C-alpha cells in the first residue's frame, strides 16, 4: 500500500511539473506570436474594420 501511495505521489508531482512547463511554453509562444509585427499589423487592420462597421451601424441606426 505504501508503494502505491508513493507511486501516486511521484506521478502527481511529475505530472504537475510537466503540466506547468507545458503551460509556460504555450504562454511564451503566445506572447512571441502576439508581439510579432505581422500579427500586430493584422490586428490593427481588423480593429479598424470593426470600428468602421460599428460606426456605420451607429450612423445608419442599425436598420437594414
């Protein structure tokens, strides 16, 4: 029984460590991607498009 509990404990520790490392790797990848100039440019274009569409809806009163 002690070996079983020890095995569960070791598995839990190793699993959480791998999980945390994987999480941190995903965060770093996201940050590098989000900070990339091409992504920033595309986000700016998308933002301008959405803002233009919202302005048109407000100006037209939202009726079609």
